[in-house]
C-alpha cells in the first residue's frame, strides 16, 4: 500500500492534513455538528478570520465539508472518515508518544501524522537513517501505530487528490 505513494505525495498530504485550523474545523464539526457560517468565528475563536477562510476553502475543495441548507457547514463522508483518522491519531499519541506532557488534541494529531509521514517516507525511500516502523512500535498490539497508519493510508488511497502538491496556501 505504501509503494503507491511517493515521499513528496505523502508530505504534501500530511502538510494539508496536519494543518491546525483544518484539524480544528473537522473535529469541531465532528464533535458538535454543523456550524452555521455566521457562527464559525464564534465557534472557533482561537482561529483568525484568515485561518478560518483558508481552512474552510481547503475543506471544501477536498470534499471534506459541504454547506447544508439551514444547517451550515457539515462533514461529508470523507470528512467523517478523516475525523476518525484524527481521533485514532490523538488516542494513540495520548497513550504512547505525546509531543509534550500537556498538549492539546491538535498537537497530538500533528505529532502522529508527522511520525507516520517520516515512517512511510523512509520505507518508500528505504533510507536506513530514518526511523522505521520497528523503531517506534512495541511488542504489544496496542502500542503499534499500525492501526493509525492503516487508517491514514486507506484514507489517502480513497482520497488521492490530497497526495498532489497543494495549490492552496498552507494554513498556519
């Protein structure tokens, strides 16, 4: 499954998926339901207007959200599946490799996506200097990040448009 993606494709996809504003938008809608467009800034006050606009445009362009009449921004099936990837990544990070002792959900997700991108890229390039799956997998199944890795790769396989270099501005 990894062989179908180049290092550049994985990095391009992870750059988009690991955007803090995109993670916040997707998980907020997943956790609390549709957000009316006029309530977006109040719902996500930690994001600037510019970040909200770019995150919303990015999510729409990749088919992660849609505007439902009378409800506002809601997740598509793709968006719901991405929310599942984010949840699995954060859960795994919380139990096994938190980026810091105290950190928020988005930092956990970004940390795991970064680790997975390194792992997948190193497997593709067969670069012995980079960490392999064996270097951060444990002996017990629940310490192995394989579940998150499989979810991410399945999601990318079903959404190959994300493996193309993004023409959108990176969301800070």
